[in-house]
């Protein structure tokens, strides 16, 4: 069966099946209620509340909106296939982390990082390093799952709370990702809005630079407050624990060199990370003295080293391939829910009515930001958060005589960056699992995730860097004002 991954806009849905605004709100409110009751009150993991949401939304779509079970199953299938790359990367990154710990790659980075870094500069240094790495390889996920893991370990050794380090890693990783022509989300945002890639990137740079600069200042302030917080002999104790279990050598850095080299050369994330696993196993065999079966068993089941230092043991414990099942079950459940909401027209209705509610360029920009974030919450997949509003709002931006790069910038500034703030979104699940820090713990320090859409809204309100078509008509239709101008 050939599957069409292009979501329908509200106007493309048959009139007898178009959900009203109230009808669209019902399954959304139900899902949010289930998540609140299940996670906050009953203290359950997200899987069961998400399952309740899937069942409720499916029954509502079947018996109230008139969709068949085949329709809904098709929506679930398409959604899961859309998120398949994220699922596969989750499988692979768990194996990468386990293999890199076993090979001594991450312990070596931690060992030398503790020697050369100190608390006052650590957070801004992490922000800058993650931004450069993510820009070079075009992947915030690869950066966080490799370099980010090591930086969390170094930061913990320096007395920096892991949520702060995770926030710095994510702020840098998403900054680089947004501005990299190699990034899949950057290319998708441009493609879905019919915008030239470099026009899209140039349109994003001013707002990104402001959000990044403010983030840097905030991390400098946090770093200065952390200065002098390392207990006496703490670093030496951790380094001794690392060297007692692993051979600390520049040779152990071979897996990360190979992974980043392939990514920079243009290979996709999956083969680049896969090559890193095999390189790490090779280092484990030749340098760390691990047996062949034991090395691959570690890739499967994870690591639990005994270094004599409790902090180091915790930092270097990993679940391997087997440990990925818990987070992947969340992603599959969330994607299933998003598929039902997409197939039943709920997401299209929310985007449509969000657009109708605006009456100015400022309102359109803010509405795009809010609508895009809501798709991240409801569809649980950052790709859908780009595609759905990108297609739905195109005509509205035309009505205001706005160039398409305004829209492409808006959906990426409020879609790609905020996915890591939603605990059940594939972005939030992945980042939490890779960095070992819960979403709600790192969220207050993920400054760029808040600042990026905030700066976008301010740009819309002030008219700064809002791009109008040179051949615009003198008027627009009844969706907007008769004489739009940058001042609006």
C-alpha cells in the first residue's frame, strides 16, 4: 500500500467531516486531561495516559466525526512512518552511548575536560562548542547524543548541575542546527513553504543571533555563580576512578572523529552513528581488552562500571539497545495519537481557526508561533510541527503580501526549537534519554527554546525584518487589512 505523507489542509477535508473548533478542542482537552491526571496525580509514566488519549481520540473520530477504523489506522501508520527515522535514531543512539563508554571515548573526554575546564567558563564554552558542532554536521540530535553526553559528565564533575549543562547543550545544538544548510529540519521548513534554502537561513539569522546572544549572557552569569564550587580533590578522585577502569588515550576518540567526519562529509545521521558504534567496538577490542562477545553484549545491554566513585558510576551507566524500549514506547504512543488527530482533521482545524483569529501581521506571526507549538504538543513530532502549519498558513501569508521566508522562519523558530520542551514529543523524549536529564528539569535552563519563538513574536509586533513581496498588490482579501505595511 502506498502511503501519502502530505497532510490535508482544512479546506481539503470534505465538508461533512470538517471538525468545528469545539469538536477539534474535545480530543485535545481529553488528551491534556489524561496526561495531567495520569502523570501529575497518579504519578504514572506517560505511556498509559497517552494510550488513554489514543483510545478516546479514536472513538471520538470514529463515532462522532464518522471516520472508519481503516481511515484511523491509516493515519496512525502514516504518523509512525513519518517518525520512523526518529525511532531508529533512538535505537542507534542508545547503542552509541553504551559502545562509546565501553571504548573509553566518553571517559577520556570527561578525563581531559575535567583537567582543562573550570566552572566559570564551562557553561558558555559548552554552548559555543555545541553550536559549532551542530552547525558543522547539521544535527542537534547527533550533537546532543554524543558530545552532549560527555559534557554532562564533565559538568557534573565540576559541580555544575546536569540540568544546566543540558540546557547549554540544547541551546547550542539547536542554534547550530537552525542555521546549518545540512539540517533536515532546516531543509524541510524551506521546502514545505516553497522558500529557497539560503533565503530561509538568512531570514532566520537576525532572530537566532539575538536569542543565542541572550542565552550566552545568561550562561555566563550562571557560570560565574558556579565558580569555586568544586570540593577539594573532587576532580582528582573522579579522574582516578576513570583511569582505574578505562585506558585513557587519544586513540579512544577515534569513534567520535569518525562519526563527526562522516556527518560533515554529508552522510546522514544513521550511517554516521552506526559507523561510530563499530569503531567503538574496535577500540574496545584492541585498546580496552574487552572480548568480542562482551563488547557486543555491552552494546545490547548497556554499561554499569565500578570506578569506586558513585558519581562516575552513575554518569557512565547506560542501558544499551535494551534500554531504549521505554522511551521508544512513548514515541510510538505519541505518534499514534498524532496520527489520529491528523487523520480526523483536528490538527488542520486548529491551524485553520488559529489563522482566522488573526487580523494583522503581528497577530499572524504570533498565531503561527502558537499554532506550531501546539502541533508539537499534539502530534508529538517536530516534522509534523513544520509541515502542518507550513502548508496551512501559506495562503494567509500570501494574503498579507508577505514573502514565504517569513513563514519558513516562523515555523522553524517555534517548531524545531520547542520540540525538546514537550516531554512526550520525539524531541523531548530523545533529548531527555540521551542526556539523562528529565525534560522538566532541563527546561528552565534551555533558554534558546524560549527565546527563539519570543524573539520571533517581537519581530512580528515591531515589523523588524518582516519581508514583503516587491510586487505586492495594493490590497488583500478579507483575511487581513486592506493596506498592510511593516508598521503593522
